[in-house]
C-alpha cells in the first residue's frame, strides 16, 4: 500500500474515534447534572467533532476517491467504522461519561504530543491544536473522577462501577491496524504502544486521588479497530446517519 | 431536591494582557477548581480572555448603598483635582 | 450577576409616596437600578418573575433543538447546532445569575419551574419532528426573541440589562444560522422545500404569539413600561417582527400560512407594513395552561435531568467539604 493511502486509512480510524466520542458527549446537551456542565460537555464535544472534521477532510484528500468529511462521517457501513469500542460505549451515568473521557484523553494527550514531531506537516498542525484541547479534557474529566470517587458513598460506588464497566475497553487504545503500522514506521503517526507508560501514570495519579483501584482485566474487550462493534453501535449509526440515509444525495 | 446549595462565585476575566480583569458574571461551583473550570467553559467560549479570577460571592464586601451619598458625593466639588481647573497660556501647547 | 454578598442588607424599604416618586424619578432620568439599591417590592417581584421566566425559557428551549443534535445531517450543521444549544444554556445561566442578585436562588427557581409555579415561553411546548424545525426555530423563534431582547438591553435593572447585552451579542449568529439552514432547504430538492414550508406553517403563528396578547388585552404592560422594564408594547414588537420576516420568506420562496396577510401602505405612519390575520388566542391560552403538545414532556425531561444529577451535585459538595477539612487538618498539623 502506498503511504498516502495508508495514512488516509489510519486518519479515518482516528477520525472515527473523535466523531463517535463527540457524538456520545453531544447526547448530554440539555440533560447535564448542572447547568455549568451543560456548557462544559458541549465544549469537549465540539473539540472532538472539530478534530474529526480535520482528520476526515485531510484523509479524504489523501485517498483521492472524492470523499469529503460528510461522506466519511455519514455514509459508511458499521464494519467500515474503525473506532475503538471504548468511545462507542453508551453514556451511562455521569460517572461513566467522565471516566470514558478521562481514559480517552489520557491516551490522546501523549499521542498528540508525540505527533507534533510527525514527518507530516498537516498532522503536526492538527497535533499542536489538539494537544491543548485534550489537556483540558484530562483536567476536567479527571477532576470529576476525583470528585465523584471521593464524594459521597453513592458517588464512590457509581464511580467504582464505571471503572469495572469501562476499564476492559482501554487496552484497545494501544492496538494498531496494518495501515497505522505503516504510518508508525514512516514516522507519520506515533506508536500507541509507546504511550502506555504515560497513560498509566495519568490514570494512576487520578485514581489515587479518587480512591479508586485499577482492576485486573483477564479478558480485555476489543474489535472496533477491525470494524467489529458492540450492539449499541448500530443504534448510534441509525441516529447519526438518519438524514443522509433517508434523503440521499441532498445538500444541507 | 438537594437541601444544600451550590455556592455562588463571581467571575472576572482579563481580555488580554495590559487590561484589567473585569467582572463578567457568576457561576455555581462546589470548590475553587470547579469554579475556575466552569468560568472557563461558560465565559471564554468566544476568546473573551486569557486570565480568569473567581471569588466566592459571599467573600465580597460591598459598600452600603444607603451611604452612597456620604461616600461619593463629597468628591463632586473638588474641581482642583482635574487639569482643566488650571489656566495656562495657549502658547504653551499641550501640557 | 452581582453576588448575594453585594445585595443590600436592608431589603425592607418603607414604600412611602415620597420613596416611590423618587424611585420613579430615577427611572425617568434613565438611571440604572442596581441589585442593592432600594426598590419597591413590586419592582423586585416583577423582575424576579420576568428574569426567572426568561431563564427557564432558555433552559427548556435547549430541548426542542437538542432533539436534533445527534441527527444533524452534516458535521458543519452538527457543530453549529450544538454550539447554539450550548449558548442557550449559557444564556439561561446568565439570566439565573441576574435574578439571583434579587435574593432568589437558582435552586428555588428550578423548583418553581419543575413544579409548574414558574412559566416559560410557550413556544417550546411545540415539537420538532423535522430537521427543518431547526431552521424555523433559528429564523422565527430567535428572530422574535431578538425583537423582545434588544430593548431589554436598556432595561432599568442593571444586572438584567448587562446579561441581555451579552446574550444579544452571542445570539447574533443564531438567527442567521436558522435562516441559512431554511434557505438551503428552500433551494433544495422538492422534499426539502416541502419540509421547509411545513416547518414554516407550523411555527409562524406560534412565533407571533410569542409577543403576548394584543395590547388591548395585556395586563402587565403599563407598570412595566413605566418602570422601563419593557419599552415597547406587544403589538409594536409583533409588527416589527412581521415587517422584517415576511420579505425574508418571499426571498427564499416560502409562503406565510396566512391568507389575510397583505401589504398596507398606511401602516407605520405611512411607511407601510403588513396586515396579518386574526391570531388564534384560544390556542395560545391552551398551551400556556399546559395543553400544548409538549408541555408534559418538557418538564419531565428537565425533572429527570435535575433528579438524575442530584447525586453528582451532592458528591461535588461533599468532596469540597472533604478537601477543606483535609487542608485545615494539614494546616493544624503544620502549626
């Protein structure tokens, strides 16, 4: 495979992570636990969706098949989305949502940091912008994880349940696809496996303050990077794609 | 319904270096970290600033409006504090 | 917008005729009234009611548009809609803060909303079954709201006026966003145009009702005008809205659902304006009294968010207490 085609494919995978997590976050809008959080969560969602647009648009140009950001976001089948399973997990309660955000942000922060030295100028540019956005997500979601973990008895219990429910999906953050491997070798994208220490450190730090323990995960969940998704994903797509599928080929 | 209220905080934003922090509004938060993050998320969505102060509303001491007259009216007739009080020859130009 | 700490300790004012006359004189001189200034109790109550109602409208108003965030047809539209609904949350927050300066808490106001004691704009009790409703709301509902809100920037109560200045500044993109969306549909495929026309048909009359009853039937107006909380009458604002909006519909090839709509050269002191048909006030009162299609669903959604969020808010407060206690203990140990 040519490097440009490999990069396009890898960027679509990365774009999928951002689109799906942004979509999930946006589902909260108008239903947050307090009004201030009804402004914070859309801020994070807008960051995610903005990055998805950049990644898709660049990927669409590289693959040169005439697909724009919306073709990529809206007009693929479930098997063609390569987002990791973590980001598609339903919002659950506020503890689940904040923990999911922390897990993802704690990975993307070192990822974008490393990507600022990518051999590709465009990726450098995305990384420089994204690294600032994602640093804030770690702080915001991390603070909530601490607050809930070390809040009331109920909140600690809910936070503990969220950890059990979601931790098994974090391993997949560090997995790669064939095209990502090509990009890593060409120094276009960072190697996720090398980011594990930083991720561990962030999570350990937050968990220590939140009085949470990292669970043993005998059977990690994965499959998204191969396009094998959870049952909830089809429902997410049916909502996301509703307009484009019902009224094909129109301008909005 | 919670019985305890989320404390109220006042938010001050500095639009850019060289300017003062200015009161922009308030938010509710349980502690100072939360207050700063909420202030950031609520009041700087359109590049309104590069620095934030938050202070719990109950910590602000305000002057009594009933004493406004005795506090502030006495400054009204001290015209000699202003440059326009002094006459200088026109030829001097700007001073 | 000003803290409870800044609210005057002496809220009981003896309302002698002299006091009321002096207060009115301040208003007539266009002086702003600030939160801790002495004010007639009725002025305070009216403002708490109006600002609270306005805040609730913003918050409930997040729901009909929030309904489409996950189904927006393009990424560009998704971002714009999400940012717009987020703004509405912000506007609710600014307004609650303005009301709080008058000595009521956000929690109290929320309770009043959820128990039905406080009202919000009836327009949000209509459903948003189609994507075109996002266009109609931005164009018509925000357009009507702007007519009401711009004069409020000069309202006599300082905190409310300042909140409105910020809100109007931020809202400037909302109406454009809606009209642009609508005009793309109107230029699009037949299904899209039909979708746009259908939305206009459903939203036009309720938008006109947003200005409230005819002046001849309105109860609050006179005193609020005198206090400069309100500066134009319902009918004046409604007429302005009609005159601005009818040509906008024509421009994109949509038809107002009003067979009696016609140009009247004598309106607006001979500058001309539009005559409209009779507004169906029975529908208006039905929705105000809880009989609109979405009244129950809206309050149910807000109640659910509030109740589901209770443990989060409690945890935040509990954690703050723990942090404070630990800091105090550490300090004591150090001394």
